C-alpha cells in the first residue's frame, strides 16, 4: 500500500511538472472464469481527454503454467468505446488462465493503471469492476506502491446453503510458494493460513466455505493478508457467489488501515451519492480506517430541506461494522423528490483518518438475490489537494441490454456551493451517440435509466459517458441488475 499522503504529494508534483516521472506503459490483468466470458471495455480517454492519438493496446493470453499462448495488438486512435471479448480473440480458450492488458505510448500516459472496466458476462449476470491488479513497470514503482504491507478488507461476506464468499488471488511475474492469511475480526484469535504454490502470472479462486461455516451477511469483518510479491500490485477480486448457478457479484478489496496511523488535521470527512428511487440503496462501513472513534450519520436532501439520521458510532479497530438503510431513511424523511444523500464522518479527536472506506450497495429492491452491487469507495476531506485550475471530468461505463435494468447517477461529491451546467457525451462502439447539457444543483443528482438509454439507438453493448463541469468535484455511480435473477453489479466513475 502507498500511504495516502504520499499519493497526495505525487498528485501535487504531477500538476506542477508534466514531464517528471512520465508513464509510457499502463496495464492490468484479467482472470478468466469458466462460467463467464471475459470482456474489457474502455472509452478512448487517451484521445478525448489528452488528445493522444499514439496509443497501442496489447492483449496477451497466459496459460496456467504462466506461459504465453499468444498476443495481439491494436491501435487505439478513434473517439469511441473499445470493447473486446477476450475469449473470442484466441483459439483454445479453455487453456487460458488470464489475460495481460497493456497500453503503450511514446507520449505520457500519466496513470499506470488504465481506466478500463473488466466485465465477466454470464447467463444471468454481468460483473463489472475497474482494473484492480497489474505487473508494475519497474523497481522504482515497486518501491512506491508496495511501501506498506497491510491486510485487504471491504468484502461483503455471506456463507450459507445458497451462497458462498470467494476471492481471486493472482501472482505476479515470479513463481510463488507462500501462505495467505485470513481471519474474521470477530474471531481474531483464529487465523488460518492457506498454503499457496502457484506459477507466475496465474490466479485462482479461494472459497471461504472451505475454511469457515455459516457467516451472517455484512456482520463479518473479513481480513486477508496476501504474501509480498515483487513487481506486482495485487488487489483481490472478492464477493459473493450463488452456489447453484455460479453467478457472482464481486468488486476489488480495499486496504485495512486499522494499524496505520495516518490522518488529516481536521475533524470531518463526507461525500454525497446518487439516490436511485425504487431500487435498493444501502451503505455499509467496516472498522478498517486508521485507529479512531467516529460518529457517522446520513443526510437526505429535498431541495433546501435536510433530514438527518441518527448517529452511529464506529471504532477502528473493532469487531463491529455499521450500516444504513437509505431507503428507510428516505421514507422516514417524508420527502418525495430525493435523488441525493450524504455520508458524514466526525472524529472524536482533532484529527480524522485519511481513508474512510465503505461499501455503496445498489440493487433490485424486489429481488431475493443476495448478489447486489457493492461499490468500494471512500469519503473525501477538505484537505485533499485540488488545483485552482481544475475542472470536473468524470467518465465510466453503462451496460445496455434489454434483459437488464441500467442506472446512472451523476452528482457533485460536495453538496455545498452553487449549481453548475453539466455537459454529458454518451459514446458507443460506433462513436458519439448523444450529447446533452443540464443544470445540476448540489443537492440533486442527474438520474438516467432504461427510458433514456433506449433512445440512444443501440442495444447489447457497453456504452460510456463522459461528464464535464466547471466544478472539480463531479462524480458518477452506475449499476445494473438482471430483471429475472436480480443479480447486480456496478462501479464508480473514473
């Protein structure tokens, strides 16, 4: 893990010196699963955001011995969405264990982790998560990225007759013989070591039911310690899986900061999020922030009216998570026109943790499926660096398919200040589909659903939006769920 304050220092240098520590390779790894086809999707932000026409994409298929099967390269030079069904690119798909995705350019790519969505497409689910692990570019990046070795957490756990919880562990460029350590905070004295002997550039799913009996949903605080790996940055793809159908909903894990003392010099962090009417809206927070005692509450907005929830206390580290049923709070507020809510954290001391992670849960309100969209995100703080010249640019993916309900919410992360005009361009594989402009109040979100997407004239593809505003704090959340099964997935914007 790279300390957050070091991330901030690098961001400041990036804005001051455009030609320092330039990046010319940006990459990710995609695991292949038997029950789903593997897809990557991305908007050519290299061109649309930075006017870079000189980008090459290389896709390499790797077998379970860590040996290359084949590779293909593509020029990325058009203003459109690029979507690749990876399994269709190569023969003998059954021998492929994972794909290495690499972007190269002689111009500065700026970010070594590309804005790519990894999609696993099954019969009644599509799991979507942004790029989450990669082989590092050099030893100097290794020095920065892997400074602090911590547990991974922020995993919604459920183990019963119908569902299991799993995580996908990947190896880097070297063969590995080590142990993965896992435990639940409520049973912290019982730590289990899972022996791992894997070839390089490999991955495997580990199912918690092989090591634990029943676990209640969202009450168990799972922590996973990966072995150290040179020249590799590995987050875990982790989530719930239906034992009967093998459908799953998973997102990337997040750092357990409960042993890391890193703080801002103030008492409050917060963030606003879109509220989706007639859907499931929920927030779960695990005690994995730097050692602290925090008061957490929710604010619901209807124009200038505010409804505040009861305060819940969370102590980190501890054995207790907290959650908020946003739908119940909206009902209790009596407000009719709600499209935004805010999560607020206040510290009992004069300092507040830099990383206050939580899960943003969206899904089908009427479904019995436990495979909801669980988006890992974190609160923001006024101490976070934002240059005065910065404007808002936010982009991300939306699934378009007649078997799915599709939702997109765009809002400002801070609900203070004045309204601003937001311009939104929607792109597909053919290019620009539609452009709109709307004024956005800080106490509202722009909500788009199937009715809007049906008018774009496209079907069965991943489209992308790019939203722009004069306000730097523009953000978006999108999710989808299968109308028959209720299986959901989603992600925050880049």
